[in-house]
C-alpha cells in the first residue's frame, strides 16, 4: 500500500511539473476584462495563460464591446450608462488605460454636419484593428474611426448587416487574429455545438472549427493570444478556457457567473509617461533705463486670456473639444441605402434595470441549452471537466470579486 501511495504521489508531482512547464512555454497575454452583474461594470486585469485576475478601480460606467489599440496603448469601450444613469445621446466611447484610468470621449455619431445622429447605444461585441473599431449591435456591424488625429474621429464610417447568425447562434465578442487580420469569436452553431467562428468585414459569419468540449453558452470575453489561441470566458458559468485552432480546449479557471462580459488585449507595455516638466529660466536683473520726466510712461502689454482647452491626461486620447453653438436642427435626412449607414429598423430601448435585452436573451438561451451544457459537463476538457472541480492539479478556483 505504501508503494502504491508513493507511486500515486509521484504521478501527481510529474503531472504538476508537466503542466507548469507547458504553461511556461505558452506566450503570456495580459488583458483588461469588464464583468457585468447588474448596475455598473467591474474592471479586472487578467494574465494568461495562468488566468490570474486582479481587480482594478471601478470604471464608473456599464461597459461592453472593448477593443485594444496597440499603437495608442489604450482600450476603447462603449458605455451605455454612467453613475447617474443612461446617456440621453446614445452610447459613449470611453478610453481605458492598462492601469484602469478612464475618460469619457462622448457619443459616437453618424451622418454629417448639421444632421448628426447616434446609432449606437449598447453594442455587445467589439475589437480594434488599426484605427478602426468594429462593433456589433442588433444584427449590424459598424466601423468607427478611432484615429485621434482624424477629422472623422469617433464617427461611424460604414454599417453592414451581419449574415449567418441564426438562433441559437450569438456572437458576443471577437478579436483580431494577429496573423490574418480577421475577426474570430466563439458561438453556438445551428446544431447547438460551440465553434470558433469568423466574421468577415462584409458582415458574414462562418463556422471555422467546432469545439465540442465547450458548452454552448455565451462567450462574452474572447481575446486572441500571440500564438493565435483564443482565451474565452463563458458568462453564465464563469469558466475560462484556452481554445486551440484545432478545436481542442483547456480549462484554466472559474470566476463568478455574470450577465455579460468583454475583454481586450494583449496589452503591450505601460501607458505613455507624462511629458517632462521644464523649470522656467531664472529672471535676469538689469538696470532700469533712465527716462526724462517729460517722457510718457510705457504702456504695459495686454495679458492674453487663458486658453479654455485642457491639457489631455497622459495615456488617454483627448476628449470631445468644445464647439460653437450649433445651428438650429434641420429635418432629418432620408434613410441611406443599405451598406452605407444602414439604419436598424428599431433602436433598442434603454433599460433601467441594468440588463440589456441581449443579456436577457442570452440567459433564456442558456436555460434552453441546459441539456446541452449538462452533456458537455460530462465530457472531459483537457485540464478539468467543464463547470466542475476535478483533479489535484487543475482544481477549479472560483475567485471572489
């Protein structure tokens, strides 16, 4: 018996060493993740592949559709409400630095001067590629300019309908592949099996690889690592997975379940340092000029009024600049043709309960798919079973938040 116990302990030790060595070989990826459970969002920094989570300061908004701009080293998110309630002029773009500082950039707008309108309120998925922010809301894919130096900054450049998503499919997040530049996420297929899907720029969703080890739930947080693996979080269960392109999945951790979530990364470096301050030169003392009594006293130069523009906070893009009083509103233009600012048939109402219609729909789908999830729980996902605590090596830890 002693030999059997010793052999079992040795196997456990070898498995632990092998897992740690394998995790060390995987390139790291740190992301910012928001978690929504009613009310305003909580903000976390998650370090993969260990899935270690650190809670940051509260952002003060209910956020979703995060996208990371590596050149700007800032995360863009869409806020449907702030501390005082929903925004009356649609969703607001919010910039978030890797250390959790936020700035309200104002509403995203579409149209033209004198006839602006705000087509976005609460997108459910988002990602940034270059200077373009891709957002999905109510079956439409919107492209927003996020180049701070552009005259169309935070304007919708194009809108197309999303095709290929039918019940029970829902694409709740996606990220940009570092190799081919395409958008990838995780969704349930029409047969109820979870799969890696691709969303092309024309709005078409195509299933790429089925992942039968994953339960068919809502994956609101999807980030692609440097090795093209997808790190995905199931909102209803809180389980965090690493999904390979061959369809295999590895359970990493479990957090508390949530109504919705979103994530963006991999973060690169720290936010830019503030510009160095330069001390003014010491005053030079000169003898006053001699003037005759009859000469007129010199007129002091008039002081310029201080500028009303504020200095941007380091690491954050500038907020909306003050503009002159707008002219009286003109009648709204006729709806544009589809494919160029295609207007959704009906804008979603703002719900004061803190839960969007999309979130309620996902919970209903989760209840209908409970049978499928139960079957998935009985399958083994490399590392640990789906939604269960198993094994001395990868025991699931539900972290308190």
